[in-house]
């Protein structure tokens, strides 16, 4: 995946979190967020994967159990407090929406 494609996908994700975003933008945003998260996990990114998980949760994408587990493990092993807080925030956001 070329850098330009990644940038375009990141822009799609941002459009989906805008207030009153059209449903088409929301759906495309969810797809892009999951694709970016999948890519980060595939490349073994740690911090970036947790950031992308948080974005996927923010746009209400359907994150898989495997993606959650990867990010939870990464956050638990991280010495970066910001990464841990972001993971906790993502989990809390999911629990509140139920």
C-alpha cells in the first residue's frame, strides 16, 4: 500500500468522525479505519496499532476479537502511559455504547 493511499484512508477516517457526517462517509470511514488497523497489526506496529484501534472505535467500526487482543497485549506490555490510557479509553468507549 503506497503512502498516498494511507494518507487518503486517514482523511476518510477523519471525515467519519465529523458531526452529522453522511452515512456514506461514516461507512467508508469505518472501512478505512479497519484497513489501517489491520495494516498496522500486519507490520507489527505497537503504539500505532493502539492509536488506530482508538480511531476505529471512535468511528464505530467492527473491530475483531483478534485486533482487540493484539492491542490489549501491546498496551499491557508498553511502558508508555499514553498508550495504556488510550487503550483503556477505547475499552471504556465500547462499554458505554452498549
